[in-house]
C-alpha cells in the first residue's frame, strides 16, 4: 500500500469517526432529559401533560413532582433552613405570581429557571383553601382538597399541600426540619411555549 492509498484510507476512517462522534453527541443531547428540554418545547409540553395526567389520576406524588420540576427546564435551588434571602424569595414570589396567605408559612426552598419557578414552604396549616383562594376567573385544570392546577394565559400555576413526610421521601430535607408535624406547601409557575 503506497502513501496515497494510506492517506485515502485515513481520510475515510476520519470521516467515519467524525460522523460517529456527531451521532453520539446528537443522541446524548436529544435523549438526555435536561438537555432535550432545553432544545425541544414539545418535550417540555409532554412532561407537563404527563405530570398533570398523573396528578389527576393519583393526586400529588412528591417524587413525580420533584422529577418533573428538575427535568422540565434546568435551573437551580436556593435552600435555607431559616428562610432563603428576601431577594431570592421576592424574585420567586414575583415569578410565581400566586397570591397566598403567608400567615404560618416558612419558606425554605426556591427553585428558579427560565421556564419554571417554585417555592416550598413548611406550614402547620392543613387546609389548602386557607392558603390559596381559587379565583373564579381561573381556568382550573385540576382541583382537589390538597392541590389546584390552573391556566393563567400561557402559564400553568399550581399550589399543593401535603404531609412533610412525603417531601422527605424525595429530598431528605426534613432531616433539617425541627418540627416533624409540618406540612409541605408548594407554589409553582410553569411557562409554556
């Protein structure tokens, strides 16, 4: 085999390796939940529809919600055992846009991304209706005793109240909570495309 033939063979192999590498990277981006949700609005819509369907069928499932929140659109958590900073909490409340009775609630976790904002609170309150009043103008998608999901224009908003023990199953945060009799109160705002 002369030098010209070797060069042609290397050229073909190099092309094959480059194509193979591009295919692997492409598959990673489209199959990885975090990256695909950045690129494909259809993937986010499917995740939202699946989450709402499961919630309608089974009620609020903490692990399903936690997974949905993390993979809907990549973001970051701000955690504080004794309340997140006021500016982080205010940004989150502004982004969520749900009016609620703050009375006996203690914020401890805020999730922020371009497409989803949520705030988690601990509360002694057992009745979601005392925390969030359903507005008759809302296009309610789902409502139960401990959860309300509604549409506000191009935004889906949600509030739920569950036992703190269900939060512990997915996050372990209750290891840091002083009173194990608190409930987990969550407010979430989801921007749809």
